[in-house]
C-alpha cells in the first residue's frame, strides 16, 4: 500500500478516563462521561478526514473485573449516549456497528443497539464500530468453535481452513484490517484489541488521556501514519 494514503481503518484504545478524572479530584465515572463526548468530536473529525472505518474499544472482556458500580455506570452511559448520537450519525452519514458479545447487556440496551444499527444501516460515509464486551481471544476462540462445528457437521473440510475463512468467522467479517491503531493514556500495549486485524497496523501512542484527545491529535497521528513505510513483511 502507498504509505502516503490516509488510513482506511483507524482503531482506538480510549485509555485514561479514570486517571484524567482523578487528576482533577473528580470521580472516575466523570472521566468516562467526558470520554463519551470526545467520541462525538473524533467521529466528526474522522468523517471529515475521509476515514472509512473507526473502531473504538469501549468495553473489554476484562473490564468486568472493575467495581460493579463502574461497570453499571459504563453500561448506562452506553445506553444514554448512543441514543443521543442519532443526530450525529444522520448528519455525518455514519453507520453504527458493534463487535463483541453484547448478549450479556440488559435486553433494553441490546434492543437499543439493534435499533440504532438498523436506523443507520444505509449510511455510507463511515462505519463507527464500538467494541463492547470485546476481546480478541474471545473472538478467535468463537471463530475456532464455529469452524470446528461446521467440520463436525460435514459442511467443511479441515483443508478449507484458511486465513480468509477465519476472517469470515470474526466479529469483523465485513471490515478491512486495521491500518492505524492509536492508544491514549501513556501505556504501550494492545490489551487484547483486534490482535488478528492489527497484524500489520501502524501503532501510535499518546501520553495524553482520552478526555484530552483532540481532532488535532488525530490529524497528527494520520500525518505520522502517512510517513511510515509499510512493507507488510516485504522489502
Ligand atoms: C479506559 O479508561 C476506558 C474505558 C474502559 C471505557 C471507555 C469508554 C468510554 C470512552 C465511553 C464510551 C462511551 C460511549 C457511549 C461511546 P480507564 O478507565 O481504564 O482509564 P484509567 O486507565 O485512567 O483508569
């Protein structure tokens, strides 16, 4: 791929909400609330910059280890904020999507997510995907089980297993691989996020916390991406 092209798919680990809020003497949940507002700014900026896929890590399979009150807050924040983003999605022609096992969410939240996915399904400018109860290990394990079950039923042969078949069985079956993976909050790790899909992604880390992340930072990351030489294992 020509490195001067902008990334088609950007994925972001929105880290640092809690530390940002604590640094201001506020509750961690305030950081999540402001973080959910930053999602609007970065969605709009991504559309304006011609990004086709934006995938945000909103809740990982490991986040259940947090105190129950914080988990409850994150679920109710998702519920209220996604409904509020309907106008944003319409005005910016954004299709809303989710990856992860949302069957653990309250039924009314599952219904709301389905409704917004339906409502926005014909929007063509950008796909905004929220990773909810998502983890790459969960995703790859589920794909293995599905393929094994198809083999057992006689619908597939072991020789049919290919990268393409695995791709088709991931939550991201209809999305391209990640070009640029951004993480805010200073940590330099990928935390079980889109491991298969980011095999050749460029990684860019920001020390600033997610509530401080701006569209200028996004532009900076895209500029840096354009200067990286992507060889995909070649010379
Ligand atoms: C990591 O920061 C962030 C999360 C686990 C949640 C991210 C959620 C949002 C930004 C809100 C998204 C909501 C909608 C509706 C899109 P952290 O809490 O782990 O921060 P810390 O490392 O400072 O503790």
